[in-house]
C-alpha cells in the first residue's frame, strides 16, 4: 500500500474509483499540467468542430472550383429572375460575387467581379432590356470567365420576366 507522500512523486496513480485504472495525479505538477492540457485540447477540438473554416482560411481558388461556382451561381440567378444588372440599389457585381462565393463555398475576398461593359440602364420602372458583361477572376488561378447578363422586364411588373446569363472562357473584351 502506498501513502500520499509517495503519490505526489508519480504522474499517474491508481484510480480510487475503479479496478486497476490509472489516472493523472493532480498532486504532481506534471499530472496537473496534463489534466489542464487535455481539457484545453478537448475544448479546442469542440470549438473547431463548430468553426471548421478557421483551419482552411485561404482566399485561393482552384480553376475547376471557380468554373463550377460560376456555373452554379449563373443558373441560380437565371432561375430566380429577381435581380437584373441594372437593378437599383445594390451593384450587380456584389450580387454575383456573393452568390459565386456561396455556391463555391470559397472566400469572397479572393473573387474579383468587374463590369466590362457600360453600366446598364435600369428597366425597373419603364420596362425593357438590361445588358451587361462582367469579368470574373479569382486569386490562386489564371482562369477568367466572361458573364453576359441579359434581363428583360415588363413595365410595372414584379421581378424580371427572365434573366439569361451566358458564360464564356477568358475575360470579357473591353468596350
């Protein structure tokens, strides 16, 4: 049988709760450090479990990933037909950037969406056609895409009748 003085020198001691189990010794400085360290390790693991983006926080995109994100975002925006390139309020570049980042599950900071044509005139109240070209690039890849956006709106109607987005490889030609 051991006494308490002998236990202070050991990092591991037999548990008083079970048959033959060893546990960290809280009376030993190394055992105490192992107890605190394992608790911090477990807490950090739980935190990363609920915040997985902290480890892979990179603004770089892959060319294939960018193509998939651009195609998916274009399909979503065409199907919704709620916003056109001449929509009043929010610039369409930010709408495209946010949607591409969300579909691609990548960083919006690494994306660049630039208007490559003249700013379209809004058809929100008078109806008509809105046309614009946007060049999409991203850090980490040389891939570039030209999005041609055409939106048709009837006078005094809610939303657009249709929004069509065509995708071409390479940057849009300057106008």
